[in-house]
């Protein structure tokens, strides 16, 4: 007889896989864990689209006349980072987590069929690693993104991907979330080592 707990155990294993450190073996300081029950704080900036916090969920909404995907900046440069969140796509398209200096540096891109890492030393951005993955529209998915030195890594619902490129080591000024059309975000945490400011 099959145990009724088995599906729950399997789900726990699948979603717990992302908790294993990929690049940052030591715990990093907690820098942000917004509740999305009130307005975002001073460390955040809406660059494009609308980002509306409501009852623990951040709603990402496209503004077509801006002719650019919605983008939300976290205005803290991180030399090492662990960003975790749950996201749900409400329309066809992709969901992205990235980092910038004065220009884009690198990004993790999730589509309905793939998980990819790209660097931005050239335009358009250069995909340096990709793997098949499924991120169904209308369902919640867990994403963990890390970077350290010249490496970047991602874990989507237990599927792990890593990449290495010299440009990823570029000094960071901020991190960001982005997506196409419409998505929701919850349970966002950002841990990291801040870039040391030059005196």
C-alpha cells in the first residue's frame, strides 16, 4: 500500500534541492526580505513597468507604451550573492534575475522550456550555459540565483546550472528582477557581500 505521505516527501525533496549552496559555501549576510505587504523600501527602484506589493505577493505588470519589459532594481552592489524567490508567470514569456555595473553584467533567464545563464559583455547578451527545464505558466516555481567572482549559478525547482565567464567578475552596482508582460513574486530574500566602496 502506498503511503499517503509519499507525494509530500517527494515534493519536499524536489523543492529542498535548491537549498544546497552552489557557489557560496558560507552563509552570506541577509540584506533584504521584503514582506510585500507594504511599499518597497529605499533600496528598491522601479525602472520599468509597475511592481505592486499586495498581501505578501509582488505583482509585476507590463506598461506597453514603455516598450520595455518590467524591471525592478535592488540598489545594492554585491560581490557575492544568493537571491531566492518564488515566481509565477501569468502570461507567456520569461522571468529574469540579473546584476549590473553601469551596464548589464549577467543574468539568469527562465522560459517555459529552459533555464539559461547569459553575460552582457556583448549585445545582445551571450548565453553561456543552458539546460532544459519546465516552468509552466500559472504555477509557482522556486528559483535560487548565486554569483561569486567570475561564476554564476541557478537552481530552478531542483534543476541546477552553473557558468563561468570573466565578465561576470565585473564590479556590481545593483541586482534586478525582470519579466515579460505579467508575473508574481513572493518569498524573496537577498543575501550577499556588499561591494566595498572606494575611499
